[in-house]
């Protein structure tokens, strides 16, 4: 198991990226409610991390 501080750092990084993505989504989808914006933000987060290779890099560095 990873040390708690490592997990906390990862959570902080994920949270900061999600804040940026949500900020952009919020500015683009003005007329939609928060639940739609949160869902779109989460979907974009996952798609971005998958297609940039960040998910693959993370798994290969931490779970091999």
C-alpha cells in the first residue's frame, strides 16, 4: 500500500485538474445545471487522462 502522503498528493493533483476542467466547462455551458456540468467535467477528465497517456503512465509506474 502506498504511503498516505503519496495518496494525498495524488488526490490534490487530481482535484486541481478537475477544478480547471470544471471552470472551463462552467464558462462554456452557462445554461446547464451543476449536475450536468459536473458530469461533463468528469467525463472530460477521464477522456483527457486516457488519450494523453497519463493513465497508462500512472499504472506502469505504480502498479508493476
